[in-house]
């Protein structure tokens, strides 16, 4: 009897393998990811097949794609409101920078716009205080879109400001990721809703009735828009900085407060995501369109380009944008990211930059809240170190800022980590700039991070325990799936 059960179990296992082979091969585009999934399914089919069903392909439903096309055509900011800023930005950009701007526009669909005023802050409490002050001064609407929203002192303070605004007649909408903001579903979100604040959870992680082919595709964006005049984006969530303190230390982020034409583009992203989740169009006619997309003020001289990315867009092109920026560098490349699992084009671009003699630095946190991802990152860092890349490890907590600068000619920041998940899976929003003043602000922040880093030298690498090498070699096998 036991031998019969063993025989049937073996036959069933091979049936799963045979059935899953064409499913994976035909569904997964990237060869390395495809091979990784095949290895998992063939090694342990009873674990691999259910995992692939939950975490496999990134196909979007036909209905969602059709909504995206309709919305992209209908709910762009009025052309007249940003045309002058677009024209001025094109006039200011030099030829090589137009290449990057054009590539970014093909990635995210939005052109660069001039006339913005931007303030960067790395002080988490200063960002929260300023956001609350802007919500308290709102007269028409406050739109918030964040991946993590917690029921802590920061979350409650922002919620109280939204409740006060709603009591004044301000329309308050909050869109949060269903996984990242799950803790507020029990108490804080219902409290906000009872007080007139609309709260919607994006991409519900329902195994049975899910809108995506994998439940770990998340809305990782961080956006706030107040009255269509003030916008925020960057890496910080609505959460106290000590979130996750016991595992990796205090989080360190950057946020940008923006006034000017780029705010219309942040608003557009919010409007699209809100429509996806609710079916409610926020700009059905010219009158309402002017409400959410007012003619922007010329608030400053900074040229910005907002770049939304996600699985409903050509995600590979986002990685290509980073690669092209690195290829254009002539002296220096600096990257900061809490998680670093580069795809092959980015990995090769960084390696070639170092081999060309550039000063290439990668700044990562010394401790991470995701051990497997950190182990994979250290494998890639070891390979890059051998090519001349300088690896610096931030010792004062979890460096959560995601930035890239090349020389003093290109700056990039936003929500996307330098890993495969951000490049190919999650919904992200990033900003690139060619403005010298803003790039110098980014460089100053990066220099501050560097002063609080320990550099990995050859001696440090050689003294590391052998088990760490083994862990990193194993983690690299999972990197296409991380």
C-alpha cells in the first residue's frame, strides 16, 4: 500500500512539473526569472506550483489595461496648463540631456516641465510638520497616496489634520496599499471615514479574488497633493522613523516639496490610481478639471520630470533609463538604496563605469530589515567591488533614501529601490532633474550619508566569515524572484 501511494505521489509530482513547464516558459519573459521559477518547481513541485500561482507572472487584467488606456487619454492635465512649462524645459535641455528626458517620457509618459520650486528635506519630522501645515491651509482638496500608513503618532497626526480639513469642507482622499497600510484598517481608517475622510485600500491581497496574477505586486508610491498647488514625493511613508527599529535602526528618507507645473503630473498619477481602485473619475469635465489641474504658477526655475512606472508600463525601459544615465557619466556615480538587487543591464553599467575609471559609489545600510535581500545585495556588491566600485555601508540606521547622481549633471530620487522588484513589479513614482541647484542638494545629502558610512575594503571583505559567503551565494539564486 505504501509503495502504491509513493508511486502515485511521484507520478503526480512529475505531472505538476510537466504542466508547469509550458505555463512558466510562456508567461515569464525574463530568462533568469524563468529559470529560477523552473528550478523551484522542479526541485519541490508541491511548494513551487502554489508559490508561482501567487507570486508568478505580472500580467494585468484586460479590464485594468483598458481602463488605463482610457484614463491616459482622458485625464491628462489640460495641455494649455503645462505647455509653456514643457516648451521652456525643452529649450533649456542640452542635447545629451534630451536623450534622457525622451527616454523617461517613453517610460512614464510625462515630459519634463520647468518653473518649479523644490525643497528637499531629510528630516522626517520636518516633512510631517510641513505636510500637516499644508493640509491645515488647504481650501479645496487633499490627496494622499502612500505605501505604508501606520497607526502611530505620525499616522494619527496626519489623520487628525485630514479630519480637521474635512470638517472645513475640504475633500480629503487617502489611497493606501492594502498590504503596507493593513494595520490602519482596523481602527484608524474607520475613524477617518466616520469623520468625512475617504480612505481606499489599493490592490487588495485576496488570494481567491485578486486583480493581478500575483499578490505581491504593490503600489509603492508616495504622493501628496494639496489643492493642486503643492505636491510631495520621495521615499518617506506615513510612519514614525523608528518603524522597524529593532531590526535595522531608524529609517532615513528624503522628501521633496514641489510647487509649480510638476504638481499637475503628481496629481495625474493620483487621479489614475484612484480611478483604478474606485471607478470614480475625478476630472469628468473642464470645470472639475480646473479644480484638480489648475493653471500652475511659475514658482521657480527648476526643471523636473516625474516618472511613474509599474507593471502596466514597459518596465524594462525604466532600468534602461538608469543604464543610460550611468553611461553618460564622466567622473562620478553615486547610488543610495536600502535594497540593491540590480538586473543584468544595471549591474553591467555600474561595472563598466568603474572599469572606465569613474568614481562609482554604492551606499547601502549596514543592517537591513530583509536578510535574504541583503545577502543577495552583498553578493552583487562583492562582484562590483572586484571591478573597482566603492561599497559604503551606512551605520546610523536603515538608509531608505533612493537616489542616483552622475557628476553634477543628473539627479534622480523617488520611491524605486535599485532592485528587480522596483524595476519590474511594483507601481513606483520617481523624479529626475538636470537642474544644478537641485542636483547640488542631492549631492549634499549623499555626502552626509557618506560621512556616516564604513567603507568595505579588501581587508574587510577577506575577514568576513565563510558562512556569509555561502549565504550570499545561495541568496543570489533567488535574486530574480526577490
